[in-house]
C-alpha cells in the first residue's frame, strides 16, 4: 500500500511526524508532496497577512507527478486550505484529513486573533466546514473531538474516526529516572488552552515545589510575573525533550477550561506517558478516554490551582505513588498509543476505505 501525505502541513509537528512514522512501521509506503509554510516559526498561528500570502504561494507550488502512484491521500495538520487541492489530486481514491483542530475555534475562540462576527471569523468557519466535508474520512484525536468535528462540518459521525496522537517512539521511550532535586515539568506553547494561569497560581500556593516550564507564545508576558519557584526556558531542541521528561519528577498536562481543553489529550501527555514520567493533568472527558485517576495519572478539576497544588505535593512527597503512576502510564501508552498500535489503526482506516 502506498499513501501520499500531501499539503502545507508542518512537517516536524508531532502529529504529522507520528502518523508518517507509524504508517511506515505498519508496512505502508509513505511518499510526501509538501510545500513548507509553517516550519521554523515559533508562533505559527499569528495569522497576519504574510501568513495568507505564504499559503497562497505554497498552494500554487504544490505539485504532484502523475508518474507517482498512490492508493490513498492524507492531508496533514494544519491542512485546511489544502483539502480542495488534495481532493482534485485524489480523484476517486480515498482522501483522509488529519485536522487536529478547527481554525475558527483556534483563532477566534481560543487565541482570540479575531472577534466573533468579523468577516475573518466567518471565512475561517467556512474553511473549516469545507475542509471537513470534502474528505472521505476525517481522523480526530479523541471521541470528544470527533463529535465536535462532525457537528462543525455538519457531516455524519460515521465519517469521523479516531486515532490517538501518541508520541514518536524514536525519541520518547521508557527511561524515567527523576533527577534530584525533584521538579515538575511543563512543555508547550504558552496559550490559553493549557491553563498557564492555573499552573502559575499552583506554584504560588506551593512555593516549596520547583517547576521547570519550557515554551513560549502569546502569554509570554504572564511569565514576567512568575513565582520564584518557576524556571522559564523559552525553547530547547525537540530532540532534547526526552531527557527533560526522564529527569523530571512529574510532568504537567493541561488545565484550561475551554471547550477545546475539555476534548483533547495534548502531545505533552503522550510524551510523558511514553517516557514513563508520572503525569498530572485535568480531569476532562477527553482525558478520561485514555486515563484513570490514580492508576496511570493524577486527574484534577480543570481551572483549579488549589487542587493542582495538592496533587503536586502528593506526588512529590510519595515516591511509591510516583513509581506506580510511572508504570501505569507507560503500560497504557504501550496498550493504546504506541506507534505499533497507532500504525495498525491508521492502516486499518485506509484499508476500510479501499
């Protein structure tokens, strides 16, 4: 089987890298037709006019040689603007879309780049709906997100399947050692989805705990008023992330209260599970699809810094609990989210369409 991974997708973004690696591990020949737009930019969702210009030029440069045969086409993330082009390329062959997010929700509701009611917001909703309607199958990251995308695109729920995000096995694997002194680790873009305010307030409530925060984004200014027990590193090489997880006493997931935050399981959670690092994250419908409180993670109410601080103290003061979460987290990762499992899942979705 040969699959064409097509579009202006961010090539090194974990969701894309994991899908291609998992498919190849499942014996699928993956070829790429890719024009870069997002690579090398820390804030890919700035949505300025230059972004639109780059996308327009990239769409014109996207080409596919008829000499290269394929059985199915997958449009990677973010690829909402690529789907119409991919539909023409695919013809009668199966087209799958790996959206991960809604453009409208991300730029209007979550990051507030545009206000509701503006022409730009209307256009983004229209792009979302068209991108979700044209493929033969949309692949979401959780059941909760699948329900949302089906409703957003006004398409039958049967046209949206689920494949978890996972982590890249070439980098993220068991090796947790918990260096001294004990520290908590947060990795990710500083955006409202992640509940940065909850993490910083929990740090204030538990000044004896050390937190290492890696990332930058639209909430950088909030970090200027961070508590003294929060270390801020704006950026490290992606290949160095596993060592950060292995050396951390515990990883922090997301704690926001938006609709989107309640539906998703972020990359950072899967990376921690893959590394065997104990995980604390919000107790949400999305998280409950994979995680069980006290067994493979500690789940706390979203938006509740007091509960987060209490859970952090609990893990930091109980080595046996940390060890149990490490073992349980790695076990659920191997059973549900390893590349072997996800590769078989992606291959089966394509084979069903064929």
